């Protein structure tokens, strides 16, 4: 008797091969048979009319903190995601000395827009080393985690405050190499670094003080293990991005490692720049380098309120200075002061076309409910004012808890984005799951891939889309025995209806520690999600077994002796 049989489904096995009808049998955590199965099973899933695929792998997330209070990484699991890569952008929660905890929290707050209160009330700080952090998140884990270690925290561990001031000495670099080896031995899948991010003081994060000697020394350690180097390049400038991918290519060739950079956005004003970047990617792959650009599926939508700082205002120093460093009382006072308000209005004029298009999406007072769903242009006309002043006035009336949406800011040309997603060297990812929780919902990118680019636009086949987010991702990240429906492989499986799968509407929910809120999207069309042979989520019953793993696990072996 099998432990589990998925019957009557259309198997899309992740290899890119055509779909076929078959049953899938599981014993323990392994797929043991694919075909016509007549034997009984302890548990069965009826997949008639549905697609059976490998579980999806999300290679760019920031669930590092959320995993401490939510081992399911909700709602990612319900969207068919069975493996997440955490620790991107130079930030991980380990290794981390106690004295640096609040420093790291400040960086997560600034860069990933994670609320300070969530860390304060949702995190019990009972680890310092990477191995202790891994042991901590294993408790109640329902989703697989392939954790990166952050370059910024390794620098803090070795250099303390000097990590934020200067390049490292040879002795410090050697110590960083030792720390990285410890992290890789404990289960890290690689190293992440950043060339753009700023900390809570609006100063460069520690990884940005590293010179090429340091980066190369750490890449050499990754070469001992065959592990991944992830970076955030200067994505706003094509020439700088190309220089970074050339740097990655040399490291990939020299140390035989996979590398990836994110994000790559295709906006109306940078199509030529993206084409230049992709041309160089092709040239470097032709040389034998592995330099994978990450591209997200969804358009860029950003929500904000003035109750929390928003990166949308980074280009307006007066606005950002007030909302980043001021208390709520300070912000409301600035909005009410005629002189300060005049300066804010003048600065906002530089983005004049943006403001009338913003959508008012959330209010607490009864009086302002009538405006929900309207643009600031419409509200301003009704009130006899300007869109920016309407935004300020609504914020004051709602005591800063008025929410606005800037929709379709970029990455929304279906032809350009579809061509990118289809590119054989594009790595579909950059979801940012777990981060920016009040700016946009980082869930449902896979549902959007299948609903929009596969079903609506017919821009990709079902088989190629599945391959992109399963076996391709597993191969890039060196995750063994996952990403394919194949006998002997780990049973990470998604069952969904290809005719109805999509991401739900963005909604505002109160499920963050510290009585916090975030934007999420429910899954539609996903029926069952299986992790390690256990049913982890169903559309009928919700979240079930805790059956996730930390990948690649503590049994990682060095390819070459250190």
C-alpha cells in the first residue's frame, strides 16, 4: 500500500516534455511510481481535470523573520510554492551577534520595509550562529527553505562597526572566509550581496564597503562547495549593471559557480537598456559563465501610507526625510504647517503626472469611505483642490492611515515582459516574498504567470512555464532531487486547475506580530500542495502538516578541501 496516490491528473513533469495523463504514487517523502496505479493508498488526491506538477521554487524571498512565527511562509505555500530561497540582498538573520540585532532590524526595516514592531513582538532572539538559526526555523517548518547567508551580516560578525566604514584587511577577509564555510556547512546554499542598498541611516549597507579582493575571496569559498552568489546590482543604470554581470561572469568562470542578479525590470523608458543587458548575458553564457538575471512576472504596483516610510518617496528628499525620521506627530505637524506644506507641494511637482493617477484604497473613517477606489484626480476635483493636497488632507483626516495605490508603474508591457520570461537564460524570480508587506503583495507571481502569460496571452506553453519555476530553478541553485516529477525524486508537488489558477485580489489583513497589517493575495485554482510527501495545504482544509526541510541540509560536503 502506498502512502499517497494522486490519481487521474495531467502530469507536467517539469522537464518541458508534453503533458500526459498518469497517477503519481508516493511512499515516505519520495515519488515511487508514475503511471497507471491500481493499488490502494493510505491517502488519495483526486486530480481529475487538474494539472500535477513539481512544487514551485521561489528563488528571491525575505521570509527570514516570518519563518520564526510562521513555518508555512503564508500565503506562499498556498500558491504552490514548496521551496523558498531566503537571505537575499546581503541580509540574513544569521550569523548575528546579540549586539548587532537592532542594527540588522534597522536594515530590514529600511530595505525590505519590515515593521520594527513585528521583530519586537514576533522574534525570540535565541541564536547567534547560522547553524543555531537553522535549528530554530526547523521547528514547525511546512515549506522547504534554501537559505542564503548575507554578506552584510558576515562583515558585521567579523568587523563589528568597522564593517560600515572601510574595506577589510587580509586577516579579516580570511576570517570572513572561515565564517562563510561554517554557514555553508550548516546548510546555506550560497552568499548574497548588494551594491545598492542603504541602511536605516541612509548609509551604504556593510557589503557595499567590500572591495573586489573581498568579494573574490568569498567567491573562492563558494567554489569549494559549488554554491551560488546572488547580487543586487545598480539595476537603475544599464552600464553599471553590465559591469556587475561581467564581474559575476569572471567569478563564475574562475570558481565554477552559478551566479544570479536581480531585479531586471522592463519599463517603458528602459527597453533598450534591458536589451543591452540581455545581450551581454548571452555573450557571457557563450563563454561558459553562468550569470542568471532574475525577472518577476507581475507589474510594479506600490501601495503606501504615511504611517510607515515608503521607498516610493526616496527621490523626494524633503518628503522622505519627514516620513523616514519623523514621528507620526511630526509628520502630521509638517503636513499642517503652511510653510512646510508649501515646500512639500513644490517638491512633489517634479512627479506631477503621478499624483492624479493614485488610487485611494483604504480609510478608517466613515466620511472617507465614499472615496475608496477613486483616483486622487477624481477626489481632488470633487473637493476643489489638487491631487497632492487631497492626498495630504486625506492622510491628516485618517491620522496617516490613509492608503494609496500607484498601479502599473512599470514592468507592464506584456510583449516585452513575455519575451523576457521566455528567454532561455532568464531566471523567473524576484518575488520579494515576506518583504515590503505594506507596499505590495509579493504572493501569487506563479498564479499570474499561468493565468496571464500562459492562459490569457498564450505567450508561453504550460510545460515551459512549469519548467521555468521548477527544474530550471532547482538546477540553477543546485537543489538535488527536486524540480521534477520523477521516480526517486522528493515528492514536492502542486495540483492545480490550469483553467482557473490565478492570484487573488490584493487584500489588507491583520496577521503580523505586534497587531500589524500587510497586503496579501489568496490563491485561486490551486487544489493541493505536497511538501516532502506530506499534504501541506489544500483548498478545502487550508494548512496541514509541517513537513518542510532546510536545503541542502547539514550534510553538505565540500567539493574541494578548504
